[in-house]
C-alpha cells in the first residue's frame, strides 16, 4: 500500500507497518520484528473493537499506546491496519491527524463470515487511547490469567502478588508467606495443566489441597474450586462439580464481578449436564451481562457457546445455531463455535455444509472433524456410526457412552477417532492402564498429525498421573518415543481392544500422584512458554524435545533450570564467540579440527577455556546467548509436537552444569528483546 502523504518526512516517526485485519503482514520498514508486531496490533484492535461494539460504539478508528520508552499509533479501516512507531519524547498530534484521514477513507465495517452477524452498534465512532496501568490489581490479573489457561502469564504474576500490600477487609489479597505462595502457584500450574490436557480427575486431585477451608487466600481457593468444578465435569462426576461450583459462586461474590460471572458460566455448564436448562440459561444471561459491562470478549464468546449447547440439549436447534453464530461473531479467532456448527451439520448428514464451515478454521478440533468427514466419504465408518460417535463423544463419559464407543471401535477398526475417544473416556474416569493399552495400539497405525498428537498427549497425561516410584515405566517411555517415527512395514491396522468390564468402567482411581517419565502433546494446544513454565515450577530434570517442519530442537533442564538448548537456526558456541569477536576464525577452526563433530556447546567451550583461547566470562555469555537465541526461535513455533522425558530426578548431580539459568528469566528476556523498538536492535547475530 501507499502510506499517507501526511506521514512523509515527519521526524517523530521511527517505523511503520501495515497488515490485514487478521494480522497478516503486508509491508514493514523494519521486517525483523514486523510479523509479531502485526499480529499483536491486529489482536489488540480486534479485541477493543469487540468491547466497543458491546457498549455501543460503531467501530474503533485509532489506538494510541504511550510508554516511557515506546509509543505507537495504530489505525484501522475495513481491510487493513496501519501501525506507526513514534519517538516517545515527541508529540503524536501530526501522526494522529494523518492516520485519522487514512482510517476515514474506507471506513466500512469488516465483513463477517457468511451467516454471522457483527455485534450491534450505535451510529458513532470510537477513538480509544490505551495506556499501561500500574494500578491493575495483580490478584485479579492472576485469576484472569489462570482462568484462561495462560500458565506462563500467571507465573509472571508471582512477584507482583508477593509485593502487594493487603487492603484491610478486602477479599482475595490475603497475605501468605513466600513459601506458601510458591507452593500454591506450583499446585495451580500442575492442576490446571492436567485439566487442560484432558485429565480432569488427576487435575482435581492435584487442586484438592488448595480448595479447602485451610487455604486462607481466597483467590487461590476460588481458582482451585473453579478449576475443580470444570475437572469433575470433564470426568462425568456432576455431583462433585456441583459442590465445587456452589463454593466458587459464594467466594466469587466476595472477590469481584468477573469472578461471579465466571462462576455462573461454569455453574450453567453443570446445570445443562444435569438437565436443568432453564436455570442454566438464566445464569448465562447474568454472566453475559457482566462480561458485556466488563468489555470481556473472551467471556462473551464462552457464554454464547454454552447457551448454544443448552438450547441444543432442549432440541431448540435454530436458536442453538443462532447462539453459536453469536459466539463466532464475538470471537472470530476461536475455532470452537465453528466446530460446533460443523458438528450440527454432520448430525443432519450435511457433509458439504460442514466442510464449508470448516474452511474458516485450522485448529486441532477442526482438523479432526475434517478427518471424520474423510472417513465417512472413504467408507471407513458409516454415516450412522459417525452420528452416534458425535453424540457420545460430545458429553462427559458414562458407562453407556464408553460401551457405545467400544462398539464403534470394534465395528469400524479403521475408525481411529473412535478408539482415541474411547481411550480418552477411560483416562477421564481414571482407568489409566486400559487407556494406555489403546493409545499404544494406535501408535502402531498410520495416524494423521492431529490424531497422533492426541494419542501422545493422552500417554503424557497418563504418565503424569500415575505413581512411578523408583522404576520409571520404560514401556510407556518407549511407546511415546516411538510415536516420533512412522509405523514399520506390516504394522497392523488395529490392535485388539482390552477387555472392559462394567464394574471396572464405573470405578475411579484413588491414588493419583504427580510425576511420570513423559509429558507430551501438541504445541498448538500447549504453547512452548506454558510447557517450560510447567517444567520450571515442578522443578523437573530431563530433556524437552520439540519437533516441527523446521526440524528438531531440544532444551536440557536440571531441577527446573535450563542447562542447555539448541534449535535448527541457532549457531553453536564457537560461532557465537566468533561473531562477538571473542575468538579468531583461525583459532576456532583449529579447535573444531581437534574435536569430534557435533560436540555439545559446553564441551567445545571447556576445550577453548583449557587452551586459554577465551575466558570463562565470554564462554558463559555465549552459552547464555545461544540458549536465548534458541528460545527466540522456539517461542514462534505454533505447530509441531513436544515431549519432555524426565531423567535422573532422584540422582545427585555428578557435576555442576556449565550454565544454569532460571527458565522464567530466560523467557522474560526473550520477550523483552522481541518487544524492543527496531532502533534499539543490535546487528544480527551479535550477542548483547
């Protein structure tokens, strides 16, 4: 595009970029950080647009963000976003004037997907100014992060909440000792992580320690109760979920409006499960009104989709579809409303409509639904069995639904998703041995990426939930490791299902202890920062391996601290020292000639030290820079898989690690570097 003429020559402008309204970069004056900045700008503009629509603004025209070292002005029109980086020491009036004229030229509202109405709006425009607020309540921010499953962001709040001075008579900020805060945060990260991964039973067991009267901090207790209610609902234990959510509702009233609305949302889900649809709809209406007042698009989308499910349970299909479309219009980046609508189309037997809807989303749920359509078309499963599969897999597990899934698995051996769903149902009710047998059988087959990721995540959940004692489960370790390779020649289409008795299905595992040799899954479900925070907070020792189309990367941990990392795009320690001019090319060539190929960084660094070619500080700085460079690469991986293998946690370290970094500090440094202005960037490849 052509930039506004009025911007030409303005001395306060440091850089510009343009992107479409989804955050896809079109042009940038500083390309090195532009893609991330474009995505962040689009997300912010769309988020505030939705909030403005909820309170009557027609559209967002401009967003001004000012800080001590950074200032940006972003404008938006029907199909494009223009972001201008401005010197914070200078004024923005001329930039705002130019962007106002640009935004007004083509100010039609963005088009919604077919059949989706944009939020109602009054005939006036919005000019919003956003500034970072230092007075934001860190306890409320912690609750908000954990409710959304943002484990890394929640962990970053640890220091803030410790420094908060409790307000007299105010609930949710009760003072705790530093050790108590650390233990509570560790428990929350582990428990929430288990629930998000699909193991509701294990997650609830972990959170139990925080959910009782002995927990004096009401924020921690409310979070434990809220997630325990969701966990029990996932596991089919509606009575326990109801007990937890009642307590969460009572505590939420002592905290704030947001906690009440979130509790009402989960309460409605429990009521729908118990057939109390009228009460559920009333709760959802109250929660949605609160989210609307708060300008919370995330909450609005969740309540609309919950209402769609409640209406569907009452066989009010047209209203359910309308509610799901409202959820989609509220949060167009969220795939679940589209998947809900596509599932409804499949239940009616309309494969073409389902395929048309799924064109708008690319997440794991959408990919698995596309696989189901493909299985129907290729006659891997009958349409009648596919409809039964959809109905049974969409509800919490029961003995009846498990039996139905077992029948479908036996009737259609090539129908991978039925076996996968059966294994997940067994996992959710605590039958880990049976679930593991089915998962490991699936690994012997040719699986699509989403199916294989689901299987590996299931095995990881089982490993994390089972007590391992002194002897790790080597068979499970081997099964997950084998998941990285294609099945060998002659691999069977399907392994026999384990024998499942009715009494066994109804039972629950009573001993759930944290720990296991493997935790694995898909990076699109568990972003790398969340995986790292899980390992850090649990103080694990082992190797985290990530794989994607870009190649393989690995991070070494000892007691939750990083001792090494490498990725396809990261130079080795010798190259880093050379670029930093700490060693000559001749000396480096000689060092490499004297060492076996592909030596680990710390081995090469130690040799350079012994030979007196570099000093210890230079090697340490190079190792640190290499680790941070690896993480700058890895945090941008959106697709792929990870597996964390725990090793030697009960064994004393044989030697001190050559470098030992706090994982949270590494991530914070990486994000800080990624957020710096282009004018502050150093030459590419040179350590700071």
